[in-house]
C-alpha cells in the first residue's frame, strides 16, 4: 500500500513539474526526482500512520 501511494504521489508531482517547467538540466531533474520520491514516501507514511 505504501508503494502504491508513493507511486501515485510521484506521478502527480511529475505532472505538476512538467506543467511548470519545460527545460530542466539533468541535475535539476535528478533533484526533482529525489524530492518527489522522498516526499511521496513521507506522504504515504503519514496517510498510513506508520513509521519505518
């Protein structure tokens, strides 16, 4: 369930980032992917009221 919520969060995050910016450097894209995964995981843990 955590993985599913993280995946959904990251997908929505990616759509928002794509809508906001069209030109990203490789390092900025990597940073955004990291932030997306990190915050997605925190979101899933918060929703499930679980700590890992």
